[in-house]
C-alpha cells in the first residue's frame, strides 16, 4: 500500500493520550500540535519507532517532527494534485 493510499483514507487516526507522570509543558504542547495536525489531515494511523531505545512519545522534539512530517506530506500531496487534476 502506497503512502498516498494511506493518506487518502477518510477515517481519523486516534492519537494516543499518554499518561506519563510528570509530563512537561513542552511535551503536552508537542502532543497538542500532533493532535491538531492529525485532525486537519486525512491520516488514519501511523507508526513510529525510536533508534535510541527511548520512546518517541516521551520526546517533545520527536513528537513535533512527526507532526511536521505529516503536515509536509499533506502539503506536498495537495500541491501535487493542483498541478495534475487526474490524481
């Protein structure tokens, strides 16, 4: 299944609300950005993993990067379909 097929689905992804004790305000803000990005997109699900053994869900920068990646893909997809109405 291609990335465009994943992005073209209409169901909304459920972005988990983690119950991490002592969550920082920065982490909360990053998760709010990710939830907003998912709500504004056609993303139905995604998976992410970390290479350093630490959960990406506890790293504000990682959460923001996922949100930025989703937003960039949606923007590129929208721009691509403007130039080619057949898509």
